[in-house]
């Protein structure tokens, strides 16, 4: 499908929009530091509901996975179906529940895989539906882990990756402009953790429309030396509109070497307070670039612990990040 036809299909789905596309820097839900967590990471910590699990570790704000049916598969209460945002009534049900629990959703996460122009069309249609629905539950941030592959699911050339990425971001830019929802790419995998690929794609939009969900540990996963993470963070900081937080503790002799992507990652995954990454320094870089917003825990060390250990690790992550926030200049 030609890109013009593709965009026509996408934007014909947009309702006439009376929303003013606010700057992400002035939206009420993005102007304070808050520690959040991805909802899948609250499983298996000994609580019957996602709400109880979050509050048991000191969290009242979530990043929620959103599927193609606009259901939230990890937003669960024991014995009940997942919450959904696909209809006005379902959005009202979830909004009432969030209010009664004293909780909020800071971001929806939608995993996108692009292999063909048809995939791009379908993904854009899904994002349009989500962007129109999310404000109904008080959320104006959607993050997109995007995989770009060939028709067989194999890796593509850097040139093709950037071409497809730029085209897709141009479509996202229009969606963000029409709905007032902040869209974000996440740096992950073998392509997005390389500035020579990430930055040209991001520059197809304004950061307050299509920005970056930055995960500095993903850059460490890719193999960048520890000392390089801070200059890389400075380079991307102007684009940052949300943040994931996790860490790793590599052997001393491997920290500042270039490693192969994913090298021994799960083996050395570590809770945030005791990992290699200096998050005080990382947060200061974000703050100097003007970022104030969510710090979302994605602690991949949790698989090393039982239920009680998982709960303690998350609670320690929360306390550690709150302490770092308190030290930032006011």
C-alpha cells in the first residue's frame, strides 16, 4: 500500500477532534516526579488484586499493558476478567475503580511489530483507537515498543529500519496532534539503542507528540560500556517523555567493555539500588533537560526471588527512587 493511502485510512478513523494538543510539559499528569511500575511486575507477590499489590509496595500509579482488543491483561482482580477501555461503559467502570482505589494509570504500553505496510496500517488503527480511549481513564501517555522486521520475521538493514521507522513516526505524529495524547517510542533491542538509528527517527516529530520512553538499562543490555551510558542519556534527554528503571550488576572487568547485545543479562540482573547504573546521575541529566514525570520500575531481577523477596525488592526500588527524587533540585 502506498504511504499516502495508508495515511488516508488511518486519519479517516480519527473522530473530529476538539482537543487542544497540550504540551507534554504542561499536562497535569506529567509535571511531578512519581514512581510507577509496569503492571506485569506486580504478579506473584502474594496479593489477590493488582491494586493491593501496588499499594503493598508503596505505588499508586501504573503502566498498563494494552492489547489489540483494548483490554488490560494484567490489570486483574482474582477470579475476575481484566479491565478494558474498548467502550465508554468499560472506561467508566475502570475510571471509577481507579478513583475508589486511589490509583492512576500513567501510561499504556502497546507492543507493535511491523513487517509490511499492512502491519503499519493495522498498528496505526490500533493506536488511534487507544489514543481516543485512554483519556477516558485519565491517561494521556502511550508507549510503543516497536519491532521492525522483514516479511519472514528476520532482521532488516539499518537503512530499511530507519526508513520504516521514519514513515511510522510521521503517522504517529498526526495521531498525537489530533488526539492530544503523548506517544513514545521505547529504546530496546538491536536497533533502537543506537543513537544513529534512534535519533533520525525521533526527529520526524516533535518530542511533545512522539517522544522517547528512555530505558538506560536497555542501552547497557545492548552492550554499551557503563561509562558511556551517561553521555548517551544526555544525547537523548531532550526527547524523553517517560522513563523505565531497572539495573544489572556485571562483573567489574566487563562493565566498561563493549559487550554483545544481551550478554548474560538475566544472570546479572539486579535490583535498582544495588545495580551498576548511577540513577542519581541519570535523574539529574533528565532534570537538566527539563524532564519531570514518571519513573516506571521494570525490575528484571524479580525472577530470582520468591513472592516475599519480589515484594521486598520492589519496595526497596520504590524507596530508593523516592530518595533520589527528594535530592533533586526543586
